[in-house]
C-alpha cells in the first residue's frame, strides 16, 4: 500500500509540513494509547510504528504496521473523541503531527489532499477487511498463513527456491500480530517445516512453497491488492 505522503503533490506536501510540529519516540514507547483523546494526526518521517488493539492484558492483535512517509492516527481522529487503538514505535521513530482542528481545516480548504486522504483510508480499510477475513474464515492456520504471505509482500526477497522474508520475526512476534497463543503458532510452524513448505535460516523465514499458503487462504478468489501486515 502506497504511503500517504507519497501520494501528494509537492505543494500539498509542503502545506502539511508548514502546519506540522515534530516529535520523536524511542523504540517501544507509545505514540498514543487507546482511550486517549484523538487530537493529532501523525506522519512518520523516520522509523516504523505498530498500531494494535489490546484484547486483554496478555493478548494483542496488530491492526497494521506503518513506515516512513505514512500516517497514523486516522482511526480515531475522524471517528470519535478518543483513539480506538494504540500505536507503539518499533524502532527509534521521528514524526510530524498536525492538531485535529488544523487538519480538518486543511482538508476542507484543499480538495486534492482530502481526495488522496479518502483514497488512502479506503485502501487501508480494504486491507484490514481482508486480514479479518483470513483470520475468521480460515482459523489459526489461515491466520498464520496470512501473516507469512503479508510479510513476504512487505519484506520478501525472491530466491530460486522460494521467498526469504528479510525481516526478523520471532514466534512471539507472530503470535502478538495475530492475537493467538505462542504455542499455537509454534505448533503450526513446526508442522509446515516438517512438510518442507517453510524453513528458517540465519533468523529469517524462508517460504519454499508460497502456493501452499495461497491455497489455504483461497487467494486466487480474492481481489484485494493491499495484502500487507
């Protein structure tokens, strides 16, 4: 999915930056927490942020990950008085932010920015809906298969014998993304490694048969294009 700021004309990008303030967040710190007043829209200039929903004190599900030149905080700032998810820096991250009232004024006064913002949100909702379909319709194995396909789309490198995901993910990371237990994820991955469709070397997962995962999710019958974590 194309980051929001890359969709803008130079003049529109400059307009946002003129109205923005800067902030920095260390790895692991919160950009915002669920329930806090939704009074800012954030734009990432460096780093990446995980937006997630806490299901209970020991269980979370990742809504999406956003990186450089993308935005966070739209879920909440235009839909209610408080943020409905939390956002946490995955590494040291720099952002710009615009106060809610200023952002509303900019969108009202500038139709191009409003149009691009609407398109970006629509694509984000489509991606989230597709992720929910994978998790609900195909059970735990479908959820884990969905994670690997999406991770391959974001971080994958094509190799003669499959796709290497050039981003380190521990079993606990995958479980946290999906909102299922670490034990369940470990059991599924072990089964797939025995089948020879998945491997791991030098901390990176290696998908040796991506069609196996696509078949689990009936990907050939899905028209969604923004298949990312």
